[in-house]
C-alpha cells in the first residue's frame, strides 16, 4: 500500500482545501459535528456538496440523499471495473471496495483497464485523511476562514478533477470517450437534475468496451 500512499500524496493538498470548503459551508446548515461525520462516512465530495446545496435551499433530507445518490451512482460502473483487483470473501471484497474513490481509482488503473490493488487501497488512505481533516478545520474554524470563494477554494474542485482527467488521456480511445462524455454532460445540464449528466456521461465509457470487442473479434 505504500506505493498507493506515495502516489496519492500530491493530491492531499487540494483534497484538504476542498474539505475545508465543505466544512465552512456545511457547518451553518447541518452543524459542525454532522458535517464531520458526513465526510467520514460518505467520503464523496461531489455527493456531499450536492446534498448540501439541496439542504441549503430548504430541501428535505430525502431530496438531499437522492441528489447524493445520483452523483455517487457513478461508483457502480467504477466498482465493477475495479472488482477483479479485490481479494478474499464477499465481506473483505466489499470492504476493499470502499477504497474506490475518484483519485484512487484513476491512480490504480492502467491502459488495459486493469487495476493495481495496492495502489487502489493505499491511494485512498491519504485522500481520506485530507478530506476529513479539511472538513474538521473548515467546520470548526469557519468563522475565521470566511467565504471559501474569496480564497479561491471554489476553483479547487474542478481543478482537482481536471488533474485526474489529464492523467487518463493517454490513448485515442480515452480522449474520444472524454470528448463524448463532455458533450453528453453539456447537453443535459440545462434540462435534467444534478447527477443525471454525470451518469449519462458515463455511457461514453462504452466506446472503449465496444472497441475492445471489435479488436478481440
């Protein structure tokens, strides 16, 4: 797991900063303790921000959970892809599957679609520490930090995902899938609820699957 920890260390500062932003914004809405517990249990920034936006707008807890589930549904195909890398019985594999987050998944994948188990698990460790640690700082020191936008923390989220994407665009198939995914998301964003464009964009991954089947045939 040391290789995974080392690989993920450069992503800890932005993860920490995004966690601080979440803590600052979440504490007035749900309380400091609830914000920290949510980060420790859910450990999914996009889903947490989606749920927070619903609660902040006066939505119900059920609507907030629904928004988070829509965004986190992307982990279903990601988990299926990474499943062969896990080991042991069902409970152990389920536990190892909890390490499938965006950063660890991207770091562990190779160009053939295989996953390095040690990097997958190890990569999640510093990410978890950075995310929860940032939330703690933001939730408890929010009044001293102020509006995250004034510090540019609102730009960290898209920059973080762009850094992950850049490392994945190593082949023509990957670049094609990314372009199709971006087009699908941009078309759907004005018309559908948050989270749906992310799921629909995931269909672009089918281009790689179909390509491999053609090559195998």
